[in-house]
């Protein structure tokens, strides 16, 4: 398979871009090629005004199995035992996860099959996630002597501490229903309904002002890391700037006049 085929891109209705992991023989692992393709696609989509929402899906029975352990094992052959290679691949993966968060477009994970280790991290890094009721999630590093420390970052920012620690310390599989219960995904739906449920959410979000969505997404992740008073001060300033924007003026006017808004995305 050519590297450019491991991530499929399909631009469809209403500015919704579907990115599909397409390396089923390697369980859609986050190989060097996959990370490069995904990082480039996110960067391009973030700058493309035609893209309003990104859906991240996968082909095959595994959504994403995490890092490509065969690639990483080859890296051990270096004179330093793989230290430089491991540092490089972890930095690249962390960069992709952060690119999802910093991308101005909302990113929705559409999860089928199994999402493990950095694959679970990938789901947790997305703004929203809808899973098939047959999907399963785990951070199984403890089974092979490798604590899922980088997946832990995204996981601990999505679900309560004790649930995160249970997944990290036991490595057990978590069902889609349980993942929805603890907040790892928004909801679990019948596998046959998954694509439509995801696209319904994507269409709803895509109908909003992209300026407003970008403002809100950026502010959400920024304030989350701040102390309470600082967060309110920051959010208040964001609200002031947002109120001065063209789309806020239009949206408020449309609400008062009981008509549909005409967004200009500015």
C-alpha cells in the first residue's frame, strides 16, 4: 500500500471532511507514515475555509491499535538502543494529538472496532466521539511493561481520575456503553446507525458560523488549563471580542427578527 493511501480524504456535503484511517493490515497503527499523513491532513483542513467539520473514521475491524510496535522494535537496533528514535516518534505523535486540539475545525471521532493505547488517545483527543455499540477501548501498555503515559494525557483530560486510572492500571477493555457512561465518547449507537449518527452531529455543527466555532474551541481548551479567576477573565475578554464580530451581530439580529442567520464566518 502506498503511503498516500493509508489515509483517505473525502470532502462531502456541508463542508464536512472525512479522514479515514486505511491501513487495516497493520490495524490502522500510528506508524510514521500514518502520523505524517494525519498531521498534514489536519494542517491542510485547518487552513481550508471550505472545511467546517472533520470526521475521523477508520476502515477495518480495528479503529486504531496505537503505535506500530514493529517499527519501534526496529528502532532499538540503533547504537543508543532506540532512545533518539523513541523520542522522535513520541514527539511526532504528541504533535498530531495536539494538532487535533489546536485545529480550528471541530473534530469528531467515528469509532468502530477496537481503539487501544495511542488509538484510544486519538479518540480522547478529538472534540467529540460517537462509537458503535460494538466498539471497545483500552490502554493496555501495562500488559507489555509499557505504561500508556502519553495516552494518559488525553485520557485524564476526558474522564474522571479513578476511571482513567482503572483503564491505565488494569489495561482491561472498556465497552462502548461504559465509555459513554464515563465520558470517553459522547454516545454509543448501533453499528449500522453509526455513520448517520456521526454525520447528523457533523451537519448540525457545520451549520454554525465557523468563526464562532473556532473562537469557542480555542477558548475552551485554553481556559481549561487556567485557575478559576484567570479563566473567567480570559473568557470575558473572548466574549467581548466575539460580540464585536460580524457573525455575532448577525446571529443576534436574526434571533430577534425570528429568521435564519446568514453567516459570513467573520
